[in-house]
């Protein structure tokens, strides 16, 4: 079954908005368009329910119920229990809170493993624990391909390692790591697996329960929702780590790692992400199914469309001598987040694409460690061309034509 691209694009008001109409958006890895159900819920909360939630009057009760709905429905899609999902202001902030908890929990001589493939959000907070006396080991990518080899991880694991932080896929390399296999490897060594899913989740929410991750983080504003960080912490780990919230919230798993009060309206609006997944499922498949099964079906619809859109761009970049494609050249093994190292400044190249109606970006995208390891000239950076399931074939064709004129 093919994705109905016209139906999909009709769910996003941005495509009809005057400043965006006629533009082809290729910086989705920095933040996606917001789907209509999220916008509608956000507007309703601010106009009808903008009071302190969970009080015994109607506006408050409705507001609290919608916040609970967001957590309940999204956790079900992700294959985890409701209280194992929490919201925070951003994935970076959520990771810093987690790093603080681990620093309080670990003992002198303990070690953590990070990669040089990650966005700084899933690297920097953990690396800073070296300042508090913990050993930090680096699982390094292949400098030619950007690939993370699990055999290299095996050489780093021992009984001192308490946590391994790695990405589901890098926001510049794009290769999809085998999370389930890596988590199993980490668990066999007695450590915790922390997975940054920010660059993967926009291409279909995963079943975190099946992946085996102890911690899974992603950003709602990159998955068609509001500007929130979403964090899954499995119960056994979450209740073992020191509480980072108010002392009276210690018994509540989803409050233990949210030191500040949540943004009520944005949490409530996140239920619109589940509305959108349901709408895609009902339109393309229909019938009764468990939330995780619906999520898996929509995940596969999204990725099949993305693979079809992505391969022509990869073929074009691979064949162009003046361009270095970062990461795999086969769509099936990567996300449609394509970084190109050019013989010119990438930010300037992005600016040259703008008159052609192409919205893209240039720079290091907070992934400087990966780009430096791969020998990219950091003064030039990379041109990043990222898209999601609502990107159409005419837009990809237009991008390739524009690249031919600019590069």
C-alpha cells in the first residue's frame, strides 16, 4: 500500500500558508511542520483550558484529562507503560537531568560509553560526567563511512560500564543503527542503554518496548508536534535512579525526571500527534488494532514512501564528483537526512538554493564530533537536505534541479 501524499499534505496547514506556499522544505531534521490536530488542540487549550490543571472545576478537569491523554496514547503507540513516558522542555534538557541522576547513582570507578556519531545532546551531558570523576569512553565511527561497528563496542564494554549512550540514527550520517541488537549487547554487559531517537522518530515512531532501550528520547517538534522533549524511562531503571523532581513527587515515575513544571498546553497538544497517526491508519488501512500495531503500520507507510523519494537524491549525490555524500548510499539503510560535504561553504550553498524555492541549511548541526572524525572541513560544514513522509516527488525533482544549478 502506498502513502496517499495528497491526504497527508492536507493534514498540514503550513503547505497553504502564504510564506511557505510553493516552497520545498528540506530542513525537516531541524523541526517538522506541525499537523492540524496538534494546532487545534493547542488553540483549544489556550482559549478554553488555560488554567491550573487537575482542579475540581470543568476547565481544569478537561485540561488535566487532555494532558493525561497525551501521555497515555503516545506511550501505547511506543509500546511502554503510561508512567514510563514523560515530557520536558527539550531533549537536551531531558538528557542533562538524566546525567545528573546518573552522576548521583554511580560509584567512583564507574564508566560510561558515548559515541562520536551523536548530536551533542546525547553526548555532551554524558561527557561532562568526566568532570565528576567518572570514566568516559568513546565508541568511534569509521572515518570513511560514519558507521558504528558493534565489534568496537564489545572492546569497550566491561564490568565498570554503567551506561552506553548512542543514537538510533545520526543527524548527519543518517545510517540506522541496529538498536535492538546493540541494546542486547549492552544488557549482556550489565549496562543501561540510552538511545537518542530524535533523528529517527520523525520517520515513524518505534516500538520502544521491542527495541529494548532503557531510555529513549526524541523531540515532539520534529515529529509534527509542539516544542517538547519526550522521554521514555523504563520503570525498573527510573525508580532506581535518584529522584530529580520535588520530594513529594518521588513515587511518580513520570514526575521524577521533570524538575520544573511542564508546559501544560504543549503536553496536552501532543495528543494531536496520536490523532495524526490514527488518521493515517484509518485512511490507509482501517479497522481495529492496538495502538502499537497502528503505530507500526504507519511507521512502515512513512518509511516506504521516504525510501522511494530518497534513492534518486542519493544516486545524484553519489554520481557528482564535487560532492561527498556522508553515510550510506542506499535508502533502505538510512533516514532521509542527507549531509553533503561540498567544495564550497555549505551555508552559502543553502542561501543559493533559497531563490529556487528550496529551504535547506548548512553548518555542523551540533554534530561536529562526527563531521570532524570524517575529515569534513569544519569551516565549510555540510549542506543538509532532510525530508519526511510529506515530501513529494515533484519537490525532490525540484531539489535535484536546483542542486545542478548551484553546485
